[in-house]
C-alpha cells in the first residue's frame, strides 16, 4: 500500500508537470509591431495592386523605347481569279490602292489562272524632332508616379497598422484595469455584505456595493467591445485571420530614445507622390507640344509577282496556264526606296488648346501639392506639441496614482473600522481606477505622439527603429 501510494503521488506530480508544460507552451506569444507591419506590407491587397501597376508602367517604358525600331512588313499572297479590265475608276472598300489588271475585252471573259504577290515593306521614322524622346520621358514619368504611389501606400499602411496596434494595446490595458477595478469592487461588496449582516452597516450600503460591482462588470463589457474592435481592425490591415492578438507590453514600460528627425517635409512619401503627379502632367504637356512637329521617314518596298497569264496574253490570244505552280512562280519584281517628311500643318491649332488644358491641370496639381505640404507642416508642429504634453502627463500620472492609491487605502481601512461611509470609499475607488488608467496609457500616449510625428515628417524609421 505504501509503494502504491508513492507511485500514485509520483504519477500525479509527473502529470501535473506535463500539464503545466502544455499550458505554458500554448500560451499566446505576443505579436510584435514589426511583425504586424511586415505582414501587412506583404499581404495587403492595395499594396499588391500598386505593385502590379508599377510593373505595367515599367513594361510600357520598354515598349515605348522600341518604337524607334522600323516597321518591316512581309506579305505572301496566292490567289486564283480572272483579270477582266474595263476603263473607269474603281477601288475596293478599305483597300490602300488599286491592283493591276489585264487587257480590255469587248465582252466578259471567264478565263482564270493562279497568281502570287510577294512584298517586303519597310518604313522607319528615323528622325522625329524629339517626339519619341518625349514619349519615352512621359512613360518614364508614369513609372516614377507609380513608384511614388507604391511608396506612399506602403508608408500610409505602416502608419495605419502601427496606430491600430497601439490602440489595441490601449484597449487591452484598459480591459486589464477594468478587471482590477471589478476585483476591488467585489472585495468591497464582500466586506459590506458581512458588515450589513452583522448590523454594522445600513442595508443601503449593500445596494450601493452591488451597484458598484454591476457598474464594474459593465465597464469590462465596454472595454471588451473596444478591444475586439481594434483587434479586428488590426487583422484587416494585416489581411490576416481575425484571431485574438496579444500586443507587446514593452510599450507600457519604456519611452522612445529620440524624438528628432532631420528628414525634410519634401521627402515625405505623400508629398513625393503629389510631386510625381506634377512631373507626369508636365511631361504630357511637353509630349503634346511636340506632336505637331514633322517626322522624317525612310521607306523601301520590294515586290515580286507571278502570274499564270503570259506576257503576250491578249483578247485575241488566250495564252495562259491554269497550272498552280506556274501561277505562283515569281517572274517580275519591282522595288522602291526613298525618304519622306510629313507634317500636318493644321495640327498646330488643334494641339494648342490641348497643351493649354494640360498646363492648367499641372497648376491644379501644384495647388494640391502646396495644400498637402502645408497640412503636413502644421501636423508636424502639432506632433511636437503633443509629444511635449504626453511627456508631462507621463511625469504627472505616477503622482496622481500614488495619491489615489493612498487615499483608497486610507478610506478602505476607515470603512472597515466603521469610521467612513461607503460614498467616500466609492469616490476613492473611482479616483484610483482613473489614476490606474492614466498611468497605463501615459507611456502609450508618448508612443502615439511619436507615431504622429513620423507620419507628418515621413520619417517612419524614426518610430520603427525604436520598437521591436
């Protein structure tokens, strides 16, 4: 019996140890802010869309650069038909020209033979007076715009994720504070009920204590709703599953090491995006203005033909062959080579207003650029002010907490000894709860202020390099 009892105790200890190890292994690992940002940048759909837009504009630049290459058209045509001729103008719909015909008959002839036409056509705009370079520059400006748009989207998304992360941490901290408040309210309720049963307190005190506990539970529900809302928002920004995330509590214990940035407001990804829109509009206006210039073309055509109709075929001499290979065998060739310059003189009046219209668009984009620059400069000033205020709150919050904690301890001791009423104790509990909340969020307020400055200045590394 003694051995059996020892074995049972040993098994219980081993089982308890493994249960503890399992629960410790299943404890949720906090999601680091850097991990959340990295996940969002990799999986968020709007960033992926802008990456594809950038790839598209990059390919268009390559296509525009190859427009300088000449057009070379090779054509092979083999046909079977008649060659009746008739004096008078005629042309097929949509055809670029007329074709050769045979002799003129006094009546319809249905003599037909095979024929073949082989053409090599080359056309090369060798000099465009800068029009091709303008098209390339405009296509490159589209790449710059899409690249700036992608950088802006990544920057804005990083700021949104960081903001949602800090909001989630605040919500989780407030939920923890609400649970602590419920625990204190429950302790007071237990004391009040015991004293009421012994006739040391009036019955109304127990009702007040019950109301305080109920209020504390309602605060937990509200805090849970807020925590779940920010948790879901963070999951959406990361494009991840809406599971329960645990934020890193390091932000509740440390402050940023530096608050200064040397980055000029013009380097903000949002400002650079607006600048790229102006550059693209100016490039397009330049392209329009150069579209009125002429173009110098080198061209060459080589054509060889074969026909089943012999050279001496006439209306009186049906000297032709219906043999297929005789008809497609090339026997006559011609070539043409030359240079041409074409210029649409009337395009000057047409393009003029398009250029003026695009210049007004550039001015409008400049106005938007000035607006966003002014707004970000004002936000940068506000962020510095908020940092200073947050640091003052961080220094003052512990003083408030110590005073509230001492007051609560004093009132609780007095109440337990019948020297104070429950209203005074309730007020002390409220002050302690508020002080705990202020202490909890004092650190996070400083980090949120730093994030606001990083967003305004465009220096997100100022924030990111100081977090895990």
